[in-house]
């Protein structure tokens, strides 16, 4: 028997609104600080438009004075809406027919939520959208010249405490920090197939022991892998032992710390690994074993030719 999935089951509730006179600078600060995909625009209590993160990026690239441009100037209007009782197939049709990526959900004339292509793609895989842009062209990313890394993100932070920046030694410590955003969680679910509702469905998660959605445990382990990748050389996992000590809230900045505790010979090393949330609480504890190969010859040549080498 086919189960009829409605918009109410997949939408994100509690839409954030701004008045049409609010400056683009203020709207951008709100959207990026809270990691929102969009905000609804109101006038005299009525919803008159929507401003997406893409709209803001385009506006900020064109206008030097973000205080002189308002939400009303850049909003998409009229608003495309849908009922929470509509099927997700109907929502997909509306998205396609109106060439938009987000729909505001309204019930009895009031805003009830927002549903996006991303939300629907987990139920309707044919809607999954993959960017074809090169990493350095994507907003918020920059090409990275470090060993073995293709790019970095402006929200990521790395610290490497060592005696020799060109090789791994016992006592070396690397720390990598990034926020685990709502988009990260949805992307991880799509990439792995782990669509456990605890991580994706707010209403469902509210009834669990956690009382809220939390990030996937293995997604948190991935931050350890990201830290290891920032050691000198080409780092390859051999094993990872992990104990999940506590939940990670979506939106939290997490920090993975990896400390080299033993040289196993043959370019193999054992490391103590842990992840802390933004309050400093340990959420993951464990050990990793890695092998550190030389970088490919092409990258060694590039690094040797770089200024300051």
C-alpha cells in the first residue's frame, strides 16, 4: 500500500518574517547568522514576498550600499504558496511550474511553514539538485593550497600544533571546527540513505528522548576525518573506534581534535580523537589508526614552486 505523504510532514515550520522596509544588510545578517534558506516578507501583517539566500548573495554582489536596498526591493512576488494538506507530489509540481525552489505553506490565511526542493528530494529523489559549479565558484568556499585539500569554507577553522609542518610526529595535535548546519544534515541523509526521522522530522523528533532533531552520529565522526585530512601528507584511514557520548544539536559548531599518541612504524600512526560541541562538552571519544603516504608528485611539484617554498 502506498503511503500518502503530505507537505505538513516534510515542511519546516516557524517561518521567519521581515518587514519589507528592512535593509538588505539586516536581512543578510539574520539569514546567515541563523543559517536560514529564506525569509518571508510582510507589509501591514500580510505576506507579500519571499527573499532567499540566493537573492541576498546576488544583491550583495551588485550593490555596494546594502543599507540603501530593502527586502521589498529584492523579494520575489507574488508569493507561491501551498496548503500543508497537499501531497508532496503537488508541491513538486508547483515548484517546477513556477520555477522556484521554495514554497511558503499557508493554512487559514496564516503562514505555517516553508517547503523546499531539498525537503522534497528525500521523498522524491528525482528532485535532488546537484551543483555543477567548481568548488571555488560556490558561495562561501575558497580554493585551498594546503596538502591534499581541494577547498576550504569561510566557516571552517583549523589549528595544527606540531614540531615539523612537513611530517607527522608523536605529540602533534590538529583541530578542525565547523558548524553542523541543517543543510549538512539533509545532505548527509541524501548521500548515505540514512533518513532516520530523528534527524529530519521536527515533529517526530520532539516525541523522542532528545525532544528535538539532532545530527547523525556518523556525520560527527566525519568531522574527525576532516581533521585528520589536515595533517601533513596524504592521510588514509585504517580504523576508527568511536563512542558517542552525547547528542549534537543541529547548528552547533563542533571541534574535532586529533592527537598523535603512537608511531606504529611504516608511516602508520595511532591518534586519540574526540569531538566537542560549542559549549565544550565532549560528544564523541575514540581512537584512529592512519597511514600517511606521500602526496602525489603533481602536488609536490606545485608546492615546491609556490612562493615562499
